[in-house]
C-alpha cells in the first residue's frame, strides 16, 4: 500500500523516526497495560463502591469488549484521516478518560469512563506502529521498530498487575488510573513533534452498516458471556442477547454476500492458516487474560497478600515474558513458528497444572508457576502473527490484521468471562468461590495450553519464509 508521507530532512530523519518510535511505544504501553492493571484493584473498587464483584467485573471486561468492537472502524479511519491524527486523538482520549476513571464517584461512571478509555485504545491499536512503519523505508529499521512495539505490548499486559499493586498500595485504587495521565501527556508531546502523517492512497471502502452489524454482534455476544453467570443463563436478558447475536451474525453474513466491497470479505475465512492462527490467538489470549484476572484476586483475597506483595509475586511473569518474546523472534526468524507455538502451549499447560496442584502448598510454587506461564505467554505473539497472516494476499493484509487483533481482544474478553463465570456461579465472594471451585480455574487455563498444542500439532501448519514472517509480523503489529 503506497503512503503519502510528510517530508523530513535527511539528516534528521533517523532521530525523528527514533522519537516517533518512543511515542508509539508509550502509546502501546498505555493501550496494553490498561487491559490488565485494574484487575488487582477489583476487590477494593467493589468494597469502596459497595457493589458485589460481578458488577465490578465490568470495569475490567468493558475494556477489551470496546476495543474489539472498534478495531476495524478505527483502522479504516486511520487509513483515511491519517495515522498520526488518529494516534494523537487516541492518546488524548485515553488520558482524558483516565482522569475520569480516577475521579469516578460511582461504579457506573467508572465503567463508562473505562469504555471511553477503550475507545482511545482502539485508536492507538490501529494507528501506532503503522505510523512508525511509515517513518522509514529501511526494512531493518522497520523490523526493529516492530520488535520493540510487540515486546512493549507483551510486557505491559503481563506487568499490569505488578504496577497496579504498587500504585494501589501507595495511592489507592484511583492511583491506578492517574498513572496513565503523565504518560499520555509525554506521548502526545513527542508524537506531535516526531510522528509524520501518513494515510492510504486507496483505503478499504467504508461500509457503515456492516461496521454497525459487526460491532453489535461482538457486543451482544460479549454481554451474554460476561453477565450470564450473574443474571442467569436462562434469564430473558441473556437469552435475548444470545438471540440478538445470532440474528446479527446472519445479517452480517448476508450483508457481506450482497456487497462488492464488504467490510469483511467472506473468502478471508477460507484461509486455513488465518483461521488456525486466529483460533490459537483467541485461546492463547483467553488463557493470559484469565490468569491476569484470576491471579491478583487469588493473591489478595485467598493468600492474603497486600497489593504490593501480590504485584511482586507477578513480577517474574512480566520479566520472563520479555526474555521469551526476544527468543520467540529468533525462533520465528528461523521459520519455526509452529515449534514456537507448540512450546508456548506446552509451557502454559505445564504452568497451569503446577498451579492446580501446588497453589495451596506454597506461594513460592505459585511464583514459579507464574514464571513458567510467563515464558510460554511471551512466546505467543510473533508466531501467531505469522501463522495467521503470512499466507494472506497483500491486498487483504490490513483487514486480516484488524481481524486478527479483534480475535486477540475477544480472547482476552472470553478468558475473563470464563473464569469469572466459574467463580460467580458459586458465590459473589471471590474467596468463598475459590475455595469451592478455584482449583478448576487453573485446570481451565491448562486446557487452553493443551488446545494451543492441538491446533498447531499438524505438520501442515504454516511454516512461512523469513520474508513472509517479517511481513506478517509487521502487518499484525501495526494493528495489534
């Protein structure tokens, strides 16, 4: 896809590209850490506002839900209006909504503020690395930018509970949201100075009706998943949401069949590598989000650790995932994406089984289990990008990237919903529910690891060339 780039003097281009990378990495950090940082303060928020945990859960769940609903739309807007414009707008929106979260007087205001925060996140997700990639025509420099972007995102998601614990201990739960404000200001200042504008010459045709149908479909299905345990799976509200999701699915398919340039061409789902990668992404990020939702509350409510202590127990997970993410890049570069995914799934399964067996024995075993899980989690992103996108035609790479990123967000939402449903079905009190069925939650995460292995066990799984791997990673990261 050709780009219209703002000009820059040759002797300043490299430094400007470096500053643009810093701005976009800060934005990526904000986008990703806000997906997991609130989990550790859910018990405190629940107590402070006098609501039960199922209601407070929406503070976490609404974030990936909103991002997933808006990724395709925001990607289209970024192509049309400019990546720099959408990036800066997203960062400003994220910062302003973070202030709203920090000042929230009740749980409803906080949940709405988190929704606005996620709107900014969707803007960042679809414009950040695309803006960085447009700063340089050097493939090596672009590959390094992609590597940094992916590493920052992976570590931020894993580090969210750690930072959340520290901030909550020092400043209360509201400090978790104030944390994003200075970072947003810094990112905006740097982005305005360093990020050049870029946009697509021939953006994908808009389909407002298709966008509404797809977003409403994701929202209806997600609402049923999130609120099913609280409201009751047989309640009219949940049955109505599921029925609406089914109707919207049929309508979206009919809409795609009836247009020359639909929002989502149906033929994209005939690509087995894309389907395998997307399914693996849903399962892998469901496991990760499930752990990041379960572990902080286990440490706080069951193990009776302070917010800081809980964060410290989760720190090895974040650090190890950074190391394994770099190792993953080396493995994928040698055309071993399938091996990488098999190793990731195995480690996630082994770590979860360790927690299933040993969580009640010693917290040191818990910390080791978290570290093993983090190593597996860090291996996921690069090979998933390759498996899902390397076989896609270049003309569909942007759309495939948006769908792949939507799958990741939906996976996070599914993981949170599944674990919370298991617990809430027993009791609205986390500690009570955990003592009844909590160990089975670890087993559910182990099942996700086994499923990752099963999805990629066939020798026919995609093994793209190195050049294809780089291209796929670039496309995926640009929308991740």
